[in-house]
C-alpha cells in the first residue's frame, strides 16, 4: 500500500466516524431539548426524534419544534371568563 492508499483509508474512517457522530447527535437532540425544558411528553419527543431520523429525515424538524413547544396548562372556564359589562 502506498502513502495515498493509507491517506484514503484514514479519510474514509474519519468520514464514517463523523457521520455516525452527527447522526447520533441529531437523533438525541429533540429528546434532550424536551427533557431540559421539562416537556410533558419528553419521552415521546425523544422517540420521535430517532424514528423520523431513520425514516427519511423529513419530519425531524417538526419533532425538534415539538420539543420547544409546551402545552399550556388547562385552566377552568370560570377563572378565564371576564365579567360582563354593566
């Protein structure tokens, strides 16, 4: 093997390892964001991040947005209603 062959193998290994690291980071990112923000469905967001990543990457941005969006707390209708004008 010449020096160029060795260099090509080193480049190939670096590319494969860096691709694996990026895929792992992107798969874990929505779940980590949801857990950090105490999302009510943090585990579902984490599963959604991995599933959409391996099923075409199309809905992965939606799952990432879902990790940032919290469901507002339910309030009773009586407490939110305003008094009628006189």
